[in-house]
């Protein structure tokens, strides 16, 4: 009997300690309140540890003692999981004018004359690492990185170590949902980062560059115990899934309502968000936060504004990459000054020649910058820069470093140490002869030559070379851009195309990167991207740094990737102007690849979202004999394509092509498009013999006449609504 009483007492005490420690953590991390000293908290924590050690049955999954799990085995990577709701991008806007244009698009979509009454939720856009947490029955079940937005990595064990992420949701203020997904930013405060770096330095560890890089590195470490050392925090910004047991539903009309519920459940947010009315108030909030950006403990690069009304969000929906109801208004960039050492001409995947600045290393907003793009020759000329100038550098949107002009022009004779400061990466290997455009010079310990396509002499001005710096082919100009048209015979283009094919948006072959692709091309194993699927295992094993394990891994991935979705295959082909969104449109439209390769510009333009320029690029790509040979070689290498499932027959417009024209009174054009697509239809932008319906609003013009001539079924607005059961 005494034993039973002792067991009951231990159970009750352990439950109390779990609840109390969780409450104290929530007070400290979410509200900044400290009810007990650190020593007092440690005493309670140690008592719970001792109870659990004495009786392992007392260990609960939400116990504060269970934040650190076992490390991954050496060589084991993180499991990839699909996001139930994709983590899309946010439209980035720069300046008040772009914000006002965004509002105009919103108003047109919703059919409103004024946005003065629209309410917005505004909050800082922290510069951290996005993560998605899933709670089931109140317990933390899953933590994913953003990844590519569709698929993330399972870093649950690492996220459990973040002190202000609750392992169990609080239920004292409101009923906990059966399933909750909350998204937010994982961050390190600037002062905590400085202290953490000091500790690393004292321990002889490598210093970390900045809070964001430190956070990204920590999240993907294999040992949760190591992750727990990092001063990570989590601050919420969205809850895409809130599901309750039938009969216990809670209704939310606005995002602010959801945020309050998340707070009640113990989830942390920055406390800096506000609800404002009208876009002028959004802009005012942006200016206020930007003015105090260094007073806020976390790095941020702008603010995010979201429509607060959830019903309006549902009406607006999403585009291929982002939601229509939110935007990021970026801050003015941070600036620095450094010396321009050289300009190198880089050859891109499509053969475009782009000047690249080499700079003396300088920190800009916490990021060390050594080189940056200069876009094109016309841009370089407009900047008025010369080699040796002190140039002004900033991070556009606090992301991409860019040269904006001359701070102090180079003058006088060449400094005595100038040639010794030319970056090593711009020098040819010993013994290689210099191109005509560059001379040899003393670079200890021996004579070295500058690569082709590099402007490096003190006070010299950049000029685009007449020939490709890689393959020597004559350069052609189109508008303000210059191109090498040697295609896959030009090494950088070959390496870039193979890299594109192996990238995340295409075949996702992680075993090779640019250096290894370059190595294979140098050895004569690759002459086109399709050659990846014709590699000889013994030939790869004969390359430097390729062992049995790495070779087996590569060939295992190649075998797995031979079966691929047609949209990913299209991205991997490197067709100009065809990214993931356009590739998905094409995959849905065509039933087989031969039909797509033979499509005309007129056929392609019918697809809503494909314009004349994109259609022309697609037709020209497949008309080129080398590309036809490459596609055939993919199939000869065993590549098989998966096309999306055909329409199931569900929906009133299932399998039908619909064109919209004129002005609709009861809804916007975008809403009508969404209705058609929700009912299984496909929207086209022009009338043809393949059009099934024309939805004609007021002031319908030439499309109506063409539809009548072709005998296309015409639905005026009342008939369209009646057809859908809404009129």
C-alpha cells in the first residue's frame, strides 16, 4: 500500500514539475517575465530528472528533459517529407509605389474601388530560417525545414531543442486542436550571437559569420545535443492547418484571432505585429520598424503585410509561387565601400556573357562579400567604374550584393602591390600561356598569366570581349546582352546545363555538383546532360576522389531518377523562360512528349500563363536538331516520364477548355478563373477550335465574334453562374 502511495505521489509530482517548468519557460520566452531565478529553475529541472531516472515510466514525450534526442548515425541524412500545404514564397516589393501597385491588383481581383477599409496584419520580416511545426493532440509530432517549398527535411529532433518551442500545447485557456501546423522563423538574437561566438572563440572553435548562417547550420546538424548549445528561438508567422475534433470547432474570422489562439496554446511570437487599416498604415508601420531596426534584437530585412480577413484570403487564393493576399515590403539596403580589383566575364547556362566584379572582402549587413554580378556591359558603363576604384556596395533587399557607384576614383600610378592583390582564382595554372588580351606578370613564386576575359589593370575600363573567354567562339550581341552561341561545346554552358539538370527543381541528383561535373567533362565523360544516364561505372571510378561508395551512391541516384515527372524533366532541359510554374502548365496540357515537341506557337499561346515570347522559346528549342538528339538520348538512357493523371471527370468543366472575355459584374476575372479551375476546367487565353466554352462579360470584343464563327458554346455571366449553381 505504501508503495502504491509513493508511486502516486511521484506521478503527481512529476506531472506538476512538467507543467510548472513548461509554464515558466513560456513566461520567460513569450512574455519576458521571470518568476524564479535561473538557479531556482535548475533545481526544479534537476528534481524532475531524478524522478524520471528513478522511475522511467514517468518519462513523458512532452517532458522538458526530453528536448535532446539521439544523434543521427554517421553518414545518414535527414528524411525528406512533403509539406501538406506548400510553403510558398512572398512577393518582395521595394518602395511605396510598388506597394500601391500591389494594392491595385488586390482591388481589381476583389472588384473593389477602394482599399481604405481593408485591415492588414503587419509584422517584421525576420532574417532567419523558416520551419513548420505539426502538433497532433497537442504534442509536437513533426518539424520540417522549408526546403524547396514542396518538400522539406525532417529536423524534428533538432527543433525540439529550441527552448521556446513547446513540446505540448497549453490547454488551460482554450481547447487544443486535434491537429495544428504552425510556421515561423528560427532565429538567433544579435547579442546572443555575439556571446555565443565569444564562447566558441574561447573554446578554440571556428567563429560563425552571422546569426542567419549560424541558425541554418545548427538546424541541419546531425547531433541534437550540439544544436541545443545554440541560442535558437522560434517566432510564429502562420498557421495553415487548424483542425478540431467534430463538435469542438473554434471559428476564426481573422489572422489576429488565430495569433491570439496560438499564444494561448503557448506558441511564441515576437509581439511586434499589429493590425492596421488601409495601406497607408502599412507603409507607416514599415517606416517605423525600419527606423528602429537596430533596436529590435533580431536581424530583419523588411516587414510582411497580410490581409487580416480570412475570407478575403480564401477569395484571393494563390499564384504559382506566392499568395495573392500578402507581400513583403523590403528595407533600404545596408551599404559599404571596398576596392574593385577586377572584372571577370562569366559564361552562363544559356551562353549569356555577364561581367562579375571581384572585390576586396568587405562585410555588408553581416555578410562577407568578395564578388558580385555587374549584369551587363551597359550597366558597367553607366556605373562609370574603373579597376582600382573604391566602389559603393549594398545588398539589394538585404540579399543580393550590388555595386551602385564610385565612392573614390582610382588615381595616380599603379600601386606597387597592385599585381600581388589580383585574386588567385583569376590566374592560370603555372605553365599555361596568357591570352592576347592579358600580359604575364610576376606573381610569386613564378610567372603566372591572367585568364581570358578578365579586366585587371589599374584604372582600366571594362569592355566586353569579342570572343567567348571559355571556348573562343565569336560573341554575338542581342540588345544589351552578349552571347556565346557554341552551346554544349562551350564548357561553362555544358557544366551549367548538367548542373541545372541535377538541381532540386529537376532530377535532384545530389551526388554531383559543379566541380565534379567539370571533372567529368574534362575527362570526356560528359558532352551533354543526357550523358549522365550513359555513364560507365568503371570510368567514373577511375577519376580522382571517386571511390566505391561515392560511385555507388551516384549510380543509385541515377537509377532512381530515371523515372521522373514531365514537369521536372522540362525544367532540367534548360529551355529558356521555362521554370517550374511554366513546366507544370505544359505537363497538364499535353498527353505525351512528342505532342509537346511538335506544338506550335499558336497552340502554346492558348495556355493561360504562356505568352508569345515563352511560346517562341519553346518552339525554337524543340526545333533545334541538337536538342532533339539530346531528348532522344535521355530516352535511350532509360529515362521515363510521368504525366499528370488525366481529368477524373469530376467538376462541371472537367476536361473542358474555357476562355474568359469582357467585364464580369458579380466577380473579378481572377475569381472566375479560380471557379473554372476548381470545377476541373482549363483556362486558355485565346479562342481556337479546341475551345469548349467562352464566358462573355460586358463589352466582349473580338473573342466573342471568333467564338461565334467557330461554333464555340458561349456563356454570358448569368448563364455561367447558373451553370455553376450560383445564379
